[in-house]
C-alpha cells in the first residue's frame, strides 16, 4: 500500500475470536491465540460447537416462528482486532475507517478509546479515527466488538464484519466522500445540462480560501467541460458548492450503450492540491433518433 493512496482496502490480517472477552478492547490485550482472518468474514456459516440438535440446524434456529427455514441464526458475540502503523508520509493526515457492513451491533475501539457505535447491520458507516491515533511510526490497535442477538430477520444475515473495510487518508481539509450529488437537468441531441453539488470541509486551524475544480471527461477520454468555484471558509466549516455543467452532443447511457463520463473533482488551497475524487456521470438515454445517438460528432 502506497502512502499516497487516498483509499485502500483494509481487509487483511485481522484477528478474530468468537465469544465475549473481557478487556479485548485494551491495546495491551494479548490476541496472539486468536484466529487470523481476512475480511469479509461471516462466523455464522462456520461449524458451531456444542450444538443442541433440538434447537438448531447448522447455524439456523428452530425456535423462530417459521422454523429454521426462515434463515435466523443463533447469533452470538465476536471480537476482531488489527494493528496498523501510520507511515511518516501520512503524518498529519486525516484517517478514516469505512466499514461497508457489520452485522449486527458493533462497537469500534481505537487504542482503547471508543470511537463509534452502530446498531444497524445493513448500513455502511465511516469513522474518523484521527483523534484516537498515535503519532506516525507507533502501533495503533483497532478492536471491533460485534453482537448478533439472533432470530432477528426472515432471511440469512450472517454475523461479523461481512463486507469490506477501507482506510481513507486525506489532508485535514478534504472533499466529503458522501457529499457529491449529480443529476441531469435537461437533455436533447445538442446538449445536456448536468447539475453537480459537492461538499468540502475546512479541517485546518484557520480561515482560508478554497477552490474546487471540476474536469468532466467523456467516455472517449476527452475533457469536455472545465469549471471551478472559490469559497472562503472558517476553520471547521463545511460548505456545499453547486455546479452547472453543459455537455455538448452528449453520449447517452442505456443498457445497450453504457456510456459513462468521469467528473474529476479536486480541492485546492493556495495553489496546493488538498484532495481529489472521481465520480462516474451518466446522461440517461431518451427517445432520440438512432442516427443522432451514434453520430460521429459526439465527443
């Protein structure tokens, strides 16, 4: 993993224990006897010890209203732990964990400090762990406690960290990951009007001017639109910036012609690039003549 990567998979080399453990959240806890796993991981599909035949069939409970056919698992508790070190190149950056899914209730601990609690197993969530991390070069311990109370769904849910985990690294000022919204306002064969709203955060300790640049690239790799906007922001402030982008002779998206544009969004302060994100943009197909859709004039 390169230090310059903004978002990288954080799935490998976790340690797992099924059951409840006292003080497992402590950074000095010895987890060497735990099982090593890579994520995603689901403990409900694993063999259960000391099963009671009259209560379960595999991981499924006979005690639910619909019997074991409803997919309700017996549930339980589990712990995950992982060690990571912030590199010198990433010193001073903001660090965020992005969990795509943990079933069901989860508590996130960083170096013995509780950083987050999530109660719903189907939602993704992000945790800014920067305040809890140690300086670059020192070990950080992540501990995740998961509880699946069982008999809580009509279908199979699994248990544990059942989807990917990502580490996101940005400067203190950054583009909000879930803060960009894109829609197509109007379309005809000559042009399409795309509305793009993006949110930036000033995480620096002082007020400053920030510029957001938008470069829209066509499916053929050509930059078809460039625009920017500058705002003045106080420390800790969040600001949503709207853009209206005109695309000449647009390539239209459909299941037969899945044409995608790419919006490259970059955040600048004093001519220094602070952050950058890319989002796919599609202009949906409407009833235009086929000859217009396939015209070589399109960019």
